[in-house]
C-alpha cells in the first residue's frame, strides 16, 4: 500500500491507498516535532506494516527529518519528499521554482489526474492559493491570499475592540453585531475575491479552463462561488499518488 502525507502549517493529514482506493485517512494538528506517537495518530500500527512506499508533501521543512525518521521506524522504508526537483512531468515555468510549495505541485498533479489542462486549482487552507496549469500541462504561476482563519486572527490581533471569533458561514452579508460583521466581511469578501480571480485567470488560460477546488472550500464555499467546476477534497493525495506512480515507472 502507498502512504501519502500532507504536512501543512496548521494541520497534517494522511491517506493510505490500496491501488487507486483510499482505505484509511488520518488528520492531526501539525506538531512542533514529529514523533512515533504523532505518526501513529495518522497511521495505526496495524496498517503501518502494510505500507510499501511513502510520499510526502511538506511546507514545514524543519519537520521533514523527524517525519522521515518516524516513517522509517513505523514502516521500515524511506519516504520520498516532493519538491521542485522531483520529476513530476509538470514543467515549472516560473521565476524561482524552488519557492513553489510541494503542496501546490501536488494539487496540480491531482487536478491533472482528473481533467485535461488548462486548469485553475484553488486550495483554501491556512492560505488560499491559486495555481495555473496551461494547455501544455506546464505550471505557469498563480497567487496567494490570506485564508479565512488568518483574516479573522489578523483583525483580532491588530484592532483594540475586535475579539477573536469562531468562524461560521454567515446567513447574510449584513452583520448586525461585531462578530457577524467580521464573519460577513471575511466570507463574502473571499467569495468576491475568488470569483474575480477565476474570471481573471480564465482570461489568461481561456474559457475552457477547468476550475478545481480543494481544502476548506469544500465546507465553506461549495455552491457559493460562481465558476468552480469541481470540488475534490482528496486532491493533494491524488496528486501524490500520481507522482509516486510516475517515479515508480521511471525507476
């Protein structure tokens, strides 16, 4: 079986594949340091012994060594860590490929597993990212904007009278108290930003470009953003699996 791991700034998740089917999912807050205990929360010991390969997307480089040790201890194998040098089959036609996050590469690979290019890939997590794949299947850029949680925390941290609030999708853009006003501003402001960026990027890639969304968009924006063609919660794991298959074929 194939273990795929996504290490994010706030949350880390794993999906275990048997062939093309996910047979186990796990999710934990990203730890300050990976230990066998943290890995066991993602992958039960009974399944760890069945793993024959592992591939990781990590945006927290300082944790990579500890995670590699934990996976090696649990699964008796050395994981592959995805980066800009990994031969994914996706040309990175940007100024500084080394600055591109592994999660964004994996998301694009996942979208290419589902649809032909051109593609616009949106991932809403700690940050909200747009990634573009042109008609030739090359990565050609994108943008990063604050995620919903960051926007709310920023308001709480930088204003005297606004307190941190729990986010919930507001029923109306008309907030009648401070908490609802923040929720309305952040949510509907993000909806507007997403729709505007989709329109701009479709001008770049063509109207036929598919828009694929993943991450927090699944719960917060499904059915609320015009222009999104598909929501795929497992996109990064599909991408990691696709990349693993390519690496195995080239070995």
